C-alpha cells in the first residue's frame, strides 16, 4: 500500500522514513519502494474542496505527529459542530489549547484522497444503522469498468485493512454508453441522449428494455434506430401478454387439469417452462441480464406466439368450454401468465404491473410483491422435449411448402392446404402419434416414407366451416347446421 505523506509544506519523511517526492505534481505522495511501484495513480490530494481533511498537527522540529487526546477531542468537537470545514476554519491555537504553542506545529492542510473517502462508504451506509434492513458486507458493488483501480480497489484495501475482508460478496462492472456510431457522447459533438427525453417519448420500460438487451460488460450503443428496435421487441412481448389476458378471461380453479391429464403439447409447454426456469435462475444469479432477457424474449416470440398460441387458438376459440384440450390449454396459460409477469417484472416494471392488475385488480396487490414462481422440476421431460423439437422441425417444412402458395394467393390461409409429408420411418412414427394436421394448421396431412424429410402442398377440395374457418371433409354433413363441421355443430348444439 502507498505510504501516506502530505504536501509541500509537510514533513519530508513519512513514518517509515521514506522521503516524499517533491517533483510529483499535485500528488504529495510517492510509492513505497517495496510494494507501491505498480500504483502511480494512488495519491493524496491537496485539493481541500474534494475530501476529508487529515486532521493532524506535526511538530516542526521532530516531524512527529502530535498525539494528544485532548487536542484530538477538540478537533472532533469542531468537526462535529462545523463539518469538515471546522478543521480548516478553527484557529490552530484554539485546537491545540494551552499546553501547546501553535508556533511549534504545522497544521496539515492536505486531505485524504477521495478514493479513500469513497472506499469507506460501506461503513456509513451498511454499519451506521440508518437503514436497518442493510447488512455488512454488501451483496453487490456495481460500477463502471474503470473502477477496478478505483472504488472497487479502494473499498477492498480499506476494508481489508480495518476488517480483514472485502466489504462486498460480489462485484459487477459495466461498460460505457456510446452513441449509435460508437463515439463517446459529448456536448460538443451534440450526440448526447437525455434519458428523460427517451422516457417522455417512448416510456421508461423501453429504456429499461434497451438496458437489459445490451451486453453491459462491454461498451453499449444507443440511438434512434436502436431504440426503435427495442420498441418493436416491446410490442411483441406486450402482445404475448395481451393474448394471455384475453384467453384467460373467466378462468377459475374448477377448469384446472393435472399435467397427467394434459395432451402432449401442453406437457411440452410445461417442460419448456421448467427448462426456462433453470436457465433464468442461473442467469439471474450470475447477473447475466442480457441472456436472461434473451431467453425470455425467444420463449415468448418463438415457443409461444409463433407456435403454441398459433396452434391452440382454434381450440380456445372453438372447442366446447368443458373440453379437456381447452381446459388443459387454459391451465397452462394460467401458469404461463404467473411466470412471465413475475420474470419480466424487473425489466418491464410498469407494463407488468398494468398486466397483473388488469387480471387481478386490487388496491393492495402488485406483481412486484410476488416471489419467484415455483416451477416443479418433475415437469422436465427430455424425451418429450426432443420429440417436439423434431415435430417442430417437420412443421417448418410444411410451412415452407405452403408459403409460396400464400404469396401467390393460391390459398387464403394454411387451413386451406392439403399436405403430403415424405420422411423416414422414425419421423412418420412421431407424426402418427399426434394430430399433425392440427399442429400445422392445415386441412389434412398425408404421409409417405422416404430417405429424407420433405413436404409438398396443394389446395384442398373440402368446404370451409363458417365457425372455425377450417376446411374439413365433415363440413355440411349435419342437416341442422349444414355450414359447420362436426366439432362446431356439437358445440353449437350444446
């Protein structure tokens, strides 16, 4: 550690006898020859306005510091009464008292380096008792990457010297915010971005979403186009929650079904929830907020909106309320709602509160009072996950075969398509175990064995059900409802 020696009018040697370097501009301190050579920026400041005074008197003849309890008591009283200026404003003789002559002593006017000041913050924040809920050591210190030789290190040195251990359990560092072109922000360049302006124009949640979408370990960029991309991401997340709110209207515990009663697709969603829960816990514990957000975003957009919601919309809208498939779906949606709102609450603070209170209106409730949701580990099913991963890959082939027909306007929706899937026997076995036409949202799926998976599509010849809009062979077979399919006829009959 650097030995503390004071400014140009102070003694020429520190307590260990090492001579001060008078040529170190503005420093008044020099590295100890044994262990300070690698720290040229660890100095004592002579700028009074910046820190805590070194409240000492030095004997002009001997160079020794005055150690007199009575003098120290008067110094303490002056600083307690006037603040740190009490040391500078009180005449030396008043502090020395009758036993010492001010002419025999130099009153030190240097201050402790501001890093020492900041390094001691753990004492008066965590140990002062001003905030009873705080405890020492701190769980986490957060600052920019330039503080490894600054606040983090000064805190470490001060605490280890006085308490024998670091004042924190963990340290998290972040980069600096640059403009969209990667330049440092400055008023002269006119490229600064006012966070309050962003909040006023786009909302606080958009700014928070940008923060969590960055790799904060590195320097991050911000600009109009970057914020626009976050607005689009926000829209997708908000739409996911809007779907859940609409689909869960009127849901109650009487509808719930157990996982054992659920169709495979619902059990797959529970499996993905269990997988995601483990991922998010790891990311949160590691302060890896970008992967935390990315995992959540991908789940909402790819697994839910683009797949599960898309497949189950028909059941939610058209199945009988008492049907097992619809009840299982709503049971899963209820669980998704709880997990997603609480997981996203630290990021989209205001939006998740709005979503939560829309479903559970209460003056004394809040999403921010909820604990991390408990997701049963037994929901994980690796074999089921692998099966549905392959089924989704096959579904992608079907979608790719249909898309050119949609662009050419040969069909209005995928529900009008009849598909032929050629695939190896193992794939055909998977397809046969589920309602693959329902999963692909097509009229029908025919299969044929082949060496590689491939799909072709054509326009089906079936009539369209006026209630569910699916093209099915049983449309028109019921005399009382000739425009409906059998499923919709039974629902309408009640």
